[in-house]
C-alpha cells in the first residue's frame, strides 16, 4: 500500500480536509505541514506542563467542553495532561499514515490498550473476545481481569459465536507476537458486526498494512517499536475515529497516562524514516528466512505473507545456547530498532502467559523471535551461523517436524 487514505484530520481541535499523498510523503510531512509558515524547519519541542491564561471564564468554558466530548481544546494549550502541541503533531502524523481521523498517544502500548478497555468498560461493555497469540502482557491484562474485563479466547472462525450483548471489543494481533501468525482482518471485521475490532498493527506498521482499510475500527501500536525505531522511546498510540478519540483523551486525562513531549518529538522524527527502515529491514529478513529455512539446525521458520522485519524460528538444539552465542545481534526484549534483536519468548515476552496457553498458541520452548535491523545481511548471517553451532551431518531426531518457511501459517 503506497498511499494514505484519510480525507480529514483533526489538529488543535479543528477538522480540516486533506489531500491524499503517498505514504512516503506523509511519513516525512504529516504533522509538520505548518512549520514553513512559521519560519521553522524542525518541529519545536514544547516542554511546558501548564500555560498562562488571563481569561478564567473562557478557560472554564474550554475545560467544560473537553469534559463533555474529549475534543482537543481550541486555541492555546491548557495543561499538559489535556494535551501537548508536540505530541499532537505525532498523533496527527500517525492518524494520516493509518488512514484514520485521529490518534491518541499514551506513555506506553499497555497504557494505550488499558485506555481502550476502560473506555469500553465504562459503558458496561466489559467482555472482550480475543484471538491468541497476543503480546504476552496484553494476554495477561485480559486474562487477569485487572481492569474488570472478562475475556473469551477463540480462533477467528469462532468470533461471531463468542459475541455477547456486553461484548465491547474484539482484539487480534496480525502478524501476531511472537509466532507471526496472521488473520484475515476483513473477515474478522465482518464477524464482529457492530462490535469494534481492535487490531494490533505493531509488527506490520502502516507501511505493510492499514487495518482500517480492512474494517478495523481501532488500530493499536506499541510505538516503542517501529514507529520510534531507535530503541530510545517508550510510547503507545491508538488510531481511531474522532468520537472514540475524544473518549480516549478523557481516559488519558483522568488516569494520567500521558506521553512526554520529548517522546512525541522522537516519534515524529522516527516516522519520517519509517517506510525506508521497514522496507530495508524486511528485505534483509526475507533473505535470512531463506537461509534459515534451508539450514539443518533449524526445524521450522515462521514468516508472514505480509512480510516485515520480524522472523521467528524453532531450533533442534538448545535455544538458550543460541541466545548466549550471538555477538553482533543483541539478545534483548523489544523489537523494531535499527539494530537486530533476538529473544526467547517462552522465557521473556510471553513468560507471564500460562505455559499451556503459551504452547496452545504456538509459543513453544524452542521458538526464538528475531527483530531484524539495518545491518548488512552477511554480517547478520555470520553471527547467526556461529550462534546456531556446528552443522550436523544428518538431521537430528524429528522432535519437531521439519519444514520450510511458513508464510502466514505457524509451522507450515
């Protein structure tokens, strides 16, 4: 997909028409369109927590308006917990890239998901239908009912039957963390009926797919990952229509899960190179997938049809030895940075999920997840080759069925 599709966006409380532009152009210019008129080139960082106002009556009216609808206050900012100009630039840009009216940013991806659950739960719609696998902490938040929610886990074919009168949300992640399994978002959205579909688009990013175009009403990102892209910012964001965005802003104001302005600045800067980074890393990932799929030390490779920079693979040997053996690749949690990261999901990102639920979702003990960065492919392969250990003369015992790379299907 090479063009953004939103026809309007909301900035500083005002909805304005926009002309569709190519994704690469939006990545560079969205959220920055007004800079030249101000005599600026780089976006300013507004670190203010409060803003002066000599008209307290007008200020009261603006606060009342926010309390009623959650719309961004028109005119000067009021207080950092209601909104921030630097963060608003990032929100505008992300909404444009996802083809939505609005976006609301939070201090982390989990804060963003929590706000969605609170917004729906406040309407008495506390039931969630979800498809595994999800990111481990998302799974835990739903399963533990920490926000008063109740979850029904199902496969995509069972979504319609799992809906109840109090269902407030259907949640999927595609490609999924960490198996990279994909769902048909258009079919899932149809099965949801009037219930909003929340699609976690962290792995694909709007460079590879825009779930709104396939019927999703909410798009979640852990912006810590590819949107920031350099491993130096933590954030979450939800792209949605303006009505729901207003509710999310009210939740953010009440709970305080605001994004720091410096993080907003770094995210806006990260978006400008997002298409270039994702496409370059994806090309390297595809080549590593080809080599891993042909390697006798590797039992199974997972790689989604949509492509991307995430690779998962299962080894015949000890996965912990692979983690300990890398030298160029960084053994660390998280993903989406310019450098390549590798981790063992069963020990780290999905440790919090019940072991049987983990295995049922395809997160086996021999699975490794790798986030491919921007290094040269030959250097990365040399590091992986050494970490995988000696090549056997014959294929080891078939404890895991051997296969080639699976595109869009776990272990195919």
